[in-house]
């Protein structure tokens, strides 16, 4: 797994299907300060597009997405 992005909080949503990873990310984003980064681990194959749409809708920057065989890791910066 990539550790090239620094983050203050991690949410592991492995095994959960949408919309649960988005809902858990939204809840976690509310607990961190503006400018801080949340790392979200997902296994849902639709999560990559879901997090891109979530970022566009909420204006929380999607800093990076690391695509893995087992799923993906998303880095969201709170606006």
C-alpha cells in the first residue's frame, strides 16, 4: 500500500458496498479540520467513481486514489 500521502485519519470500509463507504467518509471528514486529509480504504469496485463524484459534489479535494487489486485507497482533503 502506498504511504506517499500524509493523512490524519483512516477509515477502513473493506467489505462494505456503496453508499456505506461514502457515508463513513462523510462522517469522518466532519471530525477533522479544514485542510487535513482523510484516508479511506475500499473494496467496492464502484468506489473509485463514487469518491470522484462525492468530491465534486462536496468540494472536498480528492488528493489521490491508489488502485489496488483488492480495491482502492482514497485521500480526501477536507475543504
